[in-house]
C-alpha cells in the first residue's frame, strides 16, 4: 500500500505534453534544460526507467543558446562549469550527454526525430514554456514533462495564484510529507556512450565561452564556481556552521548566515528536495526556518510566475499596489538617479552602494539588502513602472540567480506583491517602506559595508 501511494504521489510530477505514441526508434531522449544535474533528478530517473522498459539506450541533450534573455558571460560561465560536471557524472552512469550549440527547442526537436520518446524537466518562465510547447508539437513521438525543481509540483500545491506566503503555507503543509521522498537511483540497462553526435566542447570551459556569441559585458565571478559538487560542499558547510543560527541571524547582512544555494538552485545544479532532506537530517533548531525559505517562499515564487503571465512587469502586481503607486507617481522625490548612477553604485547612500557593489562584484546580494535595494529604487526613480524595469534589469544582469522565478518575485515583492497594504506615505503610498535608520537600528550595518568594500 505504501509503495502504491508513493508511486501515485510521484505521478503528480509527470504530465504528458502531447498524445503521440511511443515510437520504435534508436533511443529515449531526455531533454535537460532546467534540472542541470545527474542526481536527485526525477526527470532523469524517469527517463532511465522508460529507456529500460523499451530496451533502448538513453541520450541526454542540452541546447546551448547564445540568446537566452538577459544572460551574459557571468551566467554562462557558471552554467558551463556545472554542465561539465554533469556530462562527466552521466558518463560514469553509462549515459551520453549531447550538448549542441543552438536554440534549446530546435536542438531537442532535431534529436527527437530518432527518439522513441522525449522526457523533459520543467522550468516556469514564459520562454521555457514556449520551448516545451514547440517540442510537444514538433517531436514525432510522446513528450512527457517531469517536474523536479520544486519539492511539491506547482499545480499539486494550488490551482491558482496565491495571495501570500500565509495562504500557500497551509496548502504546502498538508502535502509536504508525501513529497519528502528520496529519489531512487536507477541503473541504465543499455549504455549510450558509443553513440556519436556533434558535441559542444563543455569539457574546456574557457574554450566553450570563446565559442559562444554572447554578451560579454559582465565578467564571471572568480570566487564562485558552478557544479553539483560545489553546491553540496557549500550545503554541508552551511548545515555544520550556520544552520543553528539561521533563525536569529538570517536577516542580518553583517552575519552572512545564508546558505549560498540560490545560484545552484537557479541552474538546477542541486535539487531542492535533496537540500530539504539533508537539512531535516541535521535535526537542527534552524531546520524549520530554513525549510520555510526553501519550500514555502521559493515555491510561492514558482506559483507566481506560473499563474501570472505578467510577472515581469508592474501589471503583475496586486491591484491595490498598482493603484497606490500610480496615485503617488508625481510625489516629489528627495533624490533622483538615472540608470547609470544606480548601476555604478553612485548614490548618496553608502548602504545601498555597498549592496549594489556586492551584486556587481560577486553576483549576489544579501536577501535583506536586496529588499532595501529595491525599495530605494522606487524612492529615487520618478516613475514606478520605470523603477520596476530598472530593478529587473540590474537584478537580471548581475545576479547569478537572476532571471528566474525567485528573482522576478523578489523584485515584485519590493513593489507590494505577496505583501499587504501599509499606512499611506509619500511616494510609496501603501507599499511597505524601508529606510537607512532601520538598518542602523537592527544591524551593525557598517560592518556589512566594510566587508563588501574591503574585498572589492
């Protein structure tokens, strides 16, 4: 009974994207895009199981496009480091990974012509959904999606856009234990390493970067490397050294009590389920607070971008937030900065400048400072719609974890998403306000500033 129940629960991760039959062909194809890892990957293990059932080898493919929106060398370098590791670890399991230079859906559609079936993972951005629609139409065989980058599948949690963490938390708590199940690793029966395809040279990251026609305006982060093994080591360090202090010190920028998992989650180099199970096994007093961030808050972001197609604009905000910001659009700003001044951290506010500098240099920003950072862009920009665009532009350009559901939701939160109306004030209206005095009162904020600047 327990095995049957678990199979049914895991079945909620699986969705057929077309009604075409399984074909008699050369191999089963796993089109990897969101979940760029070889372990704790439901889509990969499902694909292995399907290949074994039809007694065929499995090919994993990845389409490497030059034109992912707003991506630059910083993002590509981190991603390629992860793909290099994934290619090697798949090879150790007897599975060929084919990485080709081209738009992902075109690469997948071409390789699908010789496939018995196509399995893919699941990202939630509009471009990722368009890619899956394309492959579902153009593959000559069955295409199946397996959701593996959330603990609970988005549509299993809720059938609509949730108002806040409070509303989605109850739904997650009801189902969570059913999905906290380790991913069973399956051995492939028929190896595919002997098969030959035109491959992109990911084993040499520098050579791979040179071969791409990408935006090179933002350099890679030298002190931060991509890959599942790096992510797991950072996670072990966090659990051993920081998790117990996480509930009390996570919001303090001067303490750096963060897990550093967000870039690895962004590129699918580590599984949120794996993280959750490792944290739970630690039996730390910080476990519940961390799982709130990893599951409730993160999956609230997935819910937002899945059910709200305007997640990347001011129009995606609640009506009250849009209205109050427009009402106060003409309020006099105490300071006014253009994009260039903001981008180069040239404001009067040393705390904001430090946060922007952290993002410029290291591709990250402490979560509390990111809220402060976004609030000040509203305050210093004459038009809320322009402020929203600037915040997204800077976040997506420099953050390693930008351009994903968490990034879009984090910016939207600064403008009132997943929040409630507050007492009305100038410029912000009923949107929550933050100021420098609050930073000084709560934290040793100058220590944060000094820590950022001394490493630049």
